[in-house]
C-alpha cells in the first residue's frame, strides 16, 4: 500500500460517497403531491408517474454506480490492473500495441459488466414507463455500430496520440492538444452528416406551414438558416428533443419527430428560438473554446507525471508505462475534473437563461414556458430535484427556475 495507492483509493471512495449521497438526496426530494403552482397545467397523473419513474431510475442508478465502484476497488486491491498489464507484456513489448491492448481489455470487461444494466434500463424500466421503442435488433446493432466506430476512429486516434508520445517525450502534450483540437473541430462540423446517419435517419423538413414559420422565425432572429432536418428519434424512445449542430455550410437545425408530434407549432418555434439564442450568443463557440483549454490543461499536467515511477510502483510494476500512467493520472485528476465540471455546469445554466431570454425577446416567452412544461410532462422529468444535486450535476436550470425567469414570478415559485 504505497502512498499513491492510498491516495487513489481515498479519491475513489470519497468520490463514490459524494455521488451516492447526492443521489440519495435527490431521491428523497421526490414529492408525493403535485406542486400547487402547476395545478391545472400539469396533470396529477403525469406528476405521480414522473415521481415513480425518477425514484425507480434513481435507485437503479445507485445499483449501477455501486457495482462499478466495487469492481474498480477490487481491481486495485487484488491486483487486477497489474495482472492485465503483465499479460499484455507477454504478448508484446511495443508501447502502442501494449496500451491499446491494456485499455481494450478493460473496456471489454466494462462493457460485459454494464451490458445487463443497459438491457434492464432499456427493456424493463424505460419500457415500463412507456419510453422504450428500441427493439432487440436495434439494441444489438447500436452496440455493433458503436464498437465499429471505436475501432475505426477511436483506436487509430489513440494510437496516434501514443505514437506522438513515443517520439516527442514530455512535449507530446502540445502536439496531442493540437491533434485532439483539430479532431474535435472536425466532429463539430461533420458529426450530423457522418456519425448520426449511422444510427438515425435524417430527412429535410417537408414544405408546409411549420417550415414556413421556422424560416420566418430565422429571419426575425437574424439567423442564417441553411438546413432543417427531422430525425427519427421515435425508433428508440418516445422522449422529445431538438438541437442545433454544425458550422458554416454544415449548420443545421434538427427536430426529433416526437417533438413535432407532441408540441404545437408555436411551442416548436419557441424551442427553436431558444436554440437560435445559443447560436446568436456564441455559446457553442465559447463552450468549445473552454473545452479545448481544459483538454490542454489536462494534457500538460499528464505530461509532467506520465513517466513517474511512483505510479507504476503503486501497482507493483517495475517499469513506468504510458498506459499505467494514464490510468492512475485519470483517477488523480478526477477531483480537478469535478471542480471544472461545477464551473462548466454553472456556466451552462447561465447560458440556458440567456437563450431563454433571447427567445422571450422574440415574443416566444409564453410559448416557451408552455413548451417546457409539455416536454417535462412527456419526458417525466424530475420537477423537484434536490438543490445540491442540481448544483453538481445539472447543466440546465430546473423547470421551476426557468419558469421563474420566463414568467417573472420568482416570489411564488419555490426553487
């Protein structure tokens, strides 16, 4: 039990206890009666169903996180990571192949352990509450496609990063930062045109009143609209969504078919006005820049310690390696990642308020409020999350908080 191993275990235990406590607080905050403010706007039946759904999903999440925690603790205490490293060493002594094999085995094991949980969540819990539209065939194909993407994109990218490390040493962080930043930018441009079609069909929104109304909204919002697409989200879930993707000629608005089905025209326009607000306020660009800076910081810190023998000694391994350094650094860096996560979530929540205000400025405030209510009811959202859980995990304000701003009614809305 070296000092580094003790520190690793302490971080893992502390992180688990904090998350477990927050999850318990969030479950305990669930109410049994409909908040008076929503009477007449939100059915008591839907509210009761949402509380049952959130409670069951929350408890199931505790089971999954507890299982993951126990497995990773046992992997450290019983020498599981050391065993995988030693087995890889009998296969190859090449740095790149060793690292890929090491993490490949860990990911395979993680995937096998999480598969029953994924199946239960999809085909039992989501099915029970009427969300699941995924067939066993689609579920299996999604897993195969995700694995294929990992092999085609993830593995070569990881190999490139490790190769850069082998030829540049500690200065690898700068070149890796550049590579990952370019890759991230590439995905931002082409994700909707290259990746999404592997899982969903997208088609241009048909000509008609809705498309005409959206084009008129884009003119009013001074938004250079290029493409409006509808995605078949209903093939997996009845939940609704909409998002803005891409830049330049690849810029597009994407509407879930469930959103078009569940909201009226004015509510859809209000939701899109909110998304356009993110574009006009440059939230997407700013968030991307901050993410790139965070990646650079992480890579720089990693470069300072990647070859430190105390990391390998923590697992009773004589020679320091890239993959052991990355494994242990990932855990030691997690407290910093949690702190930056708090900052990013707070910033994201402020961006959501700004986008809401932008939509309100276009005269869509009332429709946005009713649309948010409708989406919350359809998606069985948690209307009474615990404030501590919101502070740590929520990238969006709660429904009540958004209604407070939109309706200028903060005195009567209990946050």
